[in-house]
C-alpha cells in the first residue's frame, strides 16, 4: 500500500509539473532560468559557437548568465535545442518527483516525505530554476546505497562529468572500501570528459584553463545565496585567505566520521556526511544545492528524531535568506544576528560536523552503537 501511494504521489506531482510547462508555453511566459542556460549551451554546440562566451540561444527574458558546466554536459543538453524553452524546463521538472522517490527509498520511503520535500527551499528552488540537483543526487544515492559489483561507481562518474562536485564521492567509495567502484567512477568520469574534449576541443581547453574559474562565480561568491564556507568567508572577511584553511580540517573530520559510521554499518549516515562536507568545502554551494537536506531529514525521522527533523525542515524552507539584506555587497554590513540567520544552512552543517567528529573520536577504534540505528539492508542493484 505504501509503495502504491508513493507511486501515485510521484505521478501526480509529475503530471502537475508537466501541465505547468505546457500552460506556460501556451501563454508565452518565462520559465526556468537555469534550464534556459542548459538549452542555450546545447544550441551553442550545435551552432558551433563558443560555449563559454555569450550564449546567443538565451531567450530575451533570461539574464546574461554563463554556461558553467563541463563540455560533456553541453553535449547532453543538445536535445533541448529541439524544444521550446518552457518544455526544456518541463523535461527537467518531470524528473524531480521520481528522483526524490529514489533518494528517499533508503531513508524515509512514502508519499508523505516525498510531498513534504517540495516545501523545502532547495527542492522548490531547484524545480523553479530548472536545475539538475535532484537528478545528480539520485545518481549518487543509487550508486552508493544500492549498486554493487560491475556497475558500481558508473553513476557517480557520470554525475561528476556533468558537475564536478560529485567527484568527492569517489573519495567516499575509497573510504568505505569500494576501491574497484572508485576506480570505475574515475574511469567513467575520464571517458566522458575525454569525449567532450574530442568533440569540443577548444571549449574543453577553455573550460579547464579559465572558464572553470569564471568571473560570475567570483562576483557572486559573497552573496547570501552561496551557503558554502567560501561564501561565509567572503561575507565576513572579504579578501582574507585564512578562512579557506577550514577546508583541510573539514575534509579530515568528514573522513573520520565516514569511516566510523561505515564500521557501524550506517552507510546512509556516512553518505550524508560526505555530502555535507561537499557543500561546505565547495567554493559555490547555492541554496538550491542543499537538496541533501531531504535524505538528511529522512534519516532523522527514521532514527526517531522527529522534533529535530521538524526544526530543520522549518529552517530550510527559505526564510533565513529572505529576511536578511542580500545582494550588492549588503551582506558585509550584517549585524551579528543577521549573520547567524543568513549563514544558517552552513552553520547547521558545521555544528553537526563538530558533534559527529567528537562522537567519532570518543568511540575510539572499536565501534560504538549507542544512540544510532543500523542501516536497513540495502536493496540489490536493479538488473
């Protein structure tokens, strides 16, 4: 019965989002800023235009945004050139509910968690912008928690070829003893990247030498919408280098906790730790990148921490970045209270990381199961 309700909820949400795409197209209304950029990138490839310059395929209503993904991603986006921009948004939106269902299956399966997830800012913002965050997260979750054997690592490699941040999950595979899967992920990433280099040599050269560090990211790093540690540093100590030293202890602490939780059989929790580390140490972690809050809330609910999960859910509805001054450098004038609220996403992750590192150190070399649940038996890889 639970599976049937989940399928019904998934199909209902998918149908509604598809209907929105059709209605907005028929009315000629703007829809999907980021999906419009994906489409323009695919059009640039087909037209032989530079991928990392002005995108002539952008609709007139879209801001002048750059294409920031690797060339391989642009190859994947070429089919979008054949459909109206609203339909491009619709095609991506159609993947939202199925992707969430896959992510929640090992954490908190059911129709209620799936529907509630759309009230979280990272989710509704991802859908509204036409972003791929939910799909990439689903690829990682399926690869880490459900796939074993010959196919392990391939999905992570593909996700990393579309967006580089998932490369951190290769390290996760190594830390959890899945060396073959880790090398398979790297091989998949290398093969996809090489394909991009062969088909788009000049764009590939530009991406890996200059476009990877584009001016758009540098200008927007201190914006409140960037909830990474680099964003925090740009808001609180602009121009200073010392805050960036945080990355090394953050990665080391995450590695300790991942190994600890893996020894305890808690692979679900270990995966969330790696995802949280990625969000913190990435130079850019827009609020819509924080879709990992969905499985994190599911993990807390499954562990009986309902009130804590509810408090986090309220925090991640988006109000924290809406009530503080943002944009045009106004973040640098925040009061102490505004700084706490405006940096709430990353501060929660930092606090959780400190608590977990302390717990891992106290546990010592022998695993301690107090206060934690073991992960349920993961599902076999689909064949």
